[in-house]
C-alpha cells in the first residue's frame, strides 16, 4: 500500500489537542479550564496526572512541526484552547493566546503543512462551568462569540475549522458518566448538554462563515460500528439504543435537522426537547457543512444485561452491556475492527451522499517498550494504522468520498482520565526530558508518504 492507492489530493495528517500536548497552562494569560479543575479532583485521573506540562508543545511546537514535515504529512489538526483566547470565556481576546496560534499556523505554512484547527476539544473555561457549563444554553452563545473571534483574527492563516470534537464525549461522558471534566452525574438530562453543544456548533459555524466566508468548516463526531451480540429482540434493541446515543443523536441533527425520536424517548427527554430545541435551533445545527470529520477507533457489540446503578455514559440504557467478542483489543480495551471504519463512513455517506468525509482521528494505545538502543518497535500500532488506512482505501473503492486521514496521535500525550499511562503517539515522548523519538509506526508512515524521516533511516 502506498500513496498512489489514494487520490492525489487525499489529505494525510496527524492530530493532537491543546490540553493533551501544550502544557504551559499558567502562562501568557491563559485562564483555567474544566480540565485544570478536574485533574485536581482526587481519583479522577490515573496517577493523579495533569496537563500542566504535558508535551510542552507550547514551547516546542517548532520541533514538532519539523517532525510532521519529515513524516511527509500534509496537514496538522490541533486544537485551540478557549481559555487562552478568552480566559473567562467571554469578552475581548487575549492577544498572547492569539499570537501563539498565529506562530504555530505560520510555522506550519512555512513547512508546507495545512493547519486544521478544532475550536473545542473539551477545555471549557472554568468560569463558564461555574455558570452551569454546557447544561446552560448560554454557553452555546459564548462558544459562537469565541469561534467568530478566532476565525476573524486567525482566518488569514487557518482555512480549515472544526467546531467541536466528539460532542458525545463532552456531553454524555462528561455530564452523565462523569468520567471526563467536569465530572458531573446529570443522568439522562445530559442530553441537554448535547443539544447546547450542537447549538454551539450551529451558531459557531455561522459566526465563522460571517467572519470568513471563504473558510472550510465542519464538525467531528466519534462514531462506532454497533452490532447486537445475538438476533434476540433484547440484544437488537440494545444495539439500537447504543447506536442511537453514540451515532444517531449527533448525526441526525447535523445531517437531517432532527433528533431521533426513539432516543429522546429512551432518555425521557421528549418533552424537554419539544420545548427547548425548537426548529430554529435545528435549522442552525443542520446548516450546510463543508465536510464531516469522523473519529473512528472501535466497534461495540451489545447485549441486554443486568441494570447497573453506576453513573453511566449511556444514561437510560444502563442495562446494556458491551460484549467481549474475543477479537484482539488495544491497551484501552477497545476492540480492533478496521472494517467498522467502513461501516461508520457508510453511515454518514448514506445520509449525506455528497458530503466530503475525513477520518479526523484513528490510532491505538499500546504499552510501548523502549529497546536498549533507544528504538521503539511498535509493531501492533503499525498494524492497526496500516489496516485502518487499508479500510479507508476500500471505502474509497466503494464510492465513499473519503478525502483524508489523520493519525491519532502525532506523539504520546495526556490521555484524559488515563493520564500518561496510555500512549497513542507514533512518536514517543520521554516526559522527563521531552525528547521525541519516532516509533517504527512513524518510520513506516513516512516511508509510505515519501517523508524525509524514512529516507534518513534508509541511508
Ligand atoms: C478521542 C479524543 C482524543 C484522544 C483519543 C484517544 O476520543 O478525541 O483526544 O483522547 O480519543
């Protein structure tokens, strides 16, 4: 497999997110985010880790951009930390924050790499959470102000915008499951946070369009291939519920302009949505996007099991269990199922046949071993990435307009509730010294893309 198996203009990229890599959380006027707060909560993060230093990308970004260039990649998807731009989540922009992202974008452009910026990769300013966060409709308007401000001030150097990353995570996982910041347990009412996030997407999109009519803009959803463990009615219904919460609850409003009624019913939220999610909101949420970003990692096989009383990221469907099919898993415990990437692409393509699709994240965590000579032979990660890229090629053969693939992640980083205990990078990071070492997967990818990294090694 090589680049020639893909269209000439196929975008090869890699992705990171601000809180996971930047560090420098207290410099240049950055305000506190919900992740600064949540990481201080005892027991919230494995090992008590925080993003205070992370990969120090804030200071080392030039080295990281050089790596991206040497990998032969075309694009870098990073996220903008809202509290660097508006420390309190509202008002005028903090110039030092804007300047940082301008330096980054300019450096990317000088190296022939296209910047793709995500506006919200989960680091809500703490002041907005103090006002009820995404449970409060006002937060959607604050997000739109922020999006417009950033597009206005950085739209000359950044042309590709992603409003939200994975709103399922920033609503159900964060406001129902409590696994992610702000760590709340609102149960089925977390669906309201999802609506406010999506409204933020719609309002943000129109703010970006107003500030920069030439911009390319979309949203990134995390989609799963969901299959029932058996043909029994109960297991099929379990799959319907999880597909509903994880996929359709986000795809439908964005691509069809409506929420799936069965899911609102499962959640007991039909009345609230009838009153608080009027057709004007849905018109904003379903306004045309230039592309859909999909993050794909795994498949869920579901069955109806015993009710659980623990706070769940699938509120209202606590009795649904994920079945171990015996298939290989990554260190996250996520089943490896490359064909599922075709399933999720097809899912979106069926609803919106003309819409360009991008895999904006795909990758795997493994317990890497640094060999005595300093190298990291991450054969399993290499195979994971290889097999998913091959699935992408197959999707294109099937007529799906997949236009790009971004590896998660450029380098090991702060993996949210797992702290630094899970490594997703194709580049290893020594957190003591901040030394970056490309792993075998990075050399393989660079070889496929004719990057300078592989050339060096072959000499
Ligand atoms: C996704 C997130 C990303 C990273 C990967 C492993 O859900 O968008 O930040 O943590 O998972």
